[in-house]
C-alpha cells in the first residue's frame, strides 16, 4: 500500500507542477499578472530583471527549506522534490509565454484555475512547491486553519506589497487570480 501512495505522490508532484507551470507561463506572464508568495516574488524579478522565474523561485525558497530541514523534516521531504520539479518545469515551459493570446480576464481565470488545481493536487498528497506553500503548511498545522485560506492570505500580502510596481489593471487582475487560486486550492486540498 505504501508503494502505491509513493507512486501517487510522485504523480501528484509531476501533474501539479505541470499545471502550475502552464498556468504561470501560458496565462499569467503574458499579461504581467502575479501569483502570490515566492512565485509572485519570482515573477516580479522576471518582469523587471528578466531573471528566470523557476530559478528565482528555487533560490528564494532555500531559506524556508533550511528551516523545514531543521524543524520539520517531514515538510522538507514533502516539498523539496516539488520545488525542484516545479522550478524546472516553469523554466522549461517558458516558450508557452508566446503560445496563447487570450484577453486578460480569460487568462486570469485559466491561469488561476490551473495553478489552483496544480497546487491543490500536490497538497492533497502532502507535497508542495516549497516557498510560501511550505510556510502555509507550518501555519496551518500550528493554528488548525485551512491551508487554502493561509495561502490566500500570504498571496494577498505579496500582491498588495507589489501594488506600486504594477499597473492598476494588472494589480486588480492579480488579486482576482490569487482569489481563484486560493478557492480552488482550498477545495482541492480537502481530504
């Protein structure tokens, strides 16, 4: 039975990372929309310095991974592989940025939906992409709050902090994107 669960977890990491990467590259980046958390910070670095999004996400997540290694090894083991796979997929699927030409509203819905499903699938199997998903797991466990709600709050803080760097339209649609991601993640992560 344990072998089946390990296979399911590996499949959840692969599928979740793929959906997350498609959502970011195909729908958020073309309109300069943000996700929240570490991914949102990585997107800001990409937009303003052309830094690879996946690599930035990986580098920014290292302090949280070190914290998890020291204090909560289970969370570390459940997130580090997801972080590596998602980071690689995000940079590997960068050509998708030029494949879709949808209006911003459709991109927000599809991108937010794909990211929410991807993150939710991983969290359902106790995996994540590290970063603030890892932080959200710590907070969720400590305070018995739904992890989707915690992710939404963290993401909202990141997008709000980026308000001065975004146009009003991109800010509003980024906020709607994280609302969609939070709702779908919350629904998907329930057992």
